[in-house]
């Protein structure tokens, strides 16, 4: 993940961990940071279009990501605690080539 994510999620520094695994016919991608975490009010609105906490944000990034993942039959979830960090989990179903050819 790039410097933009680090500056936004962890302006005072921290770690970002990416975990990938396969589970029950899906690929799971976890993005875990040790940043500032999010308040419950922010979490409640995180995927709503045009909601942003950034001075120059549009509020379209995460809603767009969510729609793309859902269009592929997947889901995105987030867990966060103020002062402890945030974890995004992307679950994307795996489709075999045989299924695509049918």
C-alpha cells in the first residue's frame, strides 16, 4: 500500500499488514493497520457515497470499492477501534475456468 494510505490512516507512523488466504471457495484479503482507528460515527457512514473525513476527499472511493466487490459476489467488512487501528476484509468468490466456460 502506498504512502497516501499511510499518511491518511497513520499520520504518526505505524504498520500495515496484508494477509491473503483461501477459505470456503473465496479469497480473503485483510488489510490491517495500527493507525488511529475510527470513531463509531465514521464507521456507520464509511461506505455511504459522498461521506468523507478528508479535506479534499470526494467520498466515492470506498463506496466504489464496495460496489465492485459486490458485483463479483463478494463483500467487504471493516473493524476499527480508536487508538488500536483498523482491519478491512475483502471476501471475493473464486470462480474456476470450467465455470466460466459453461
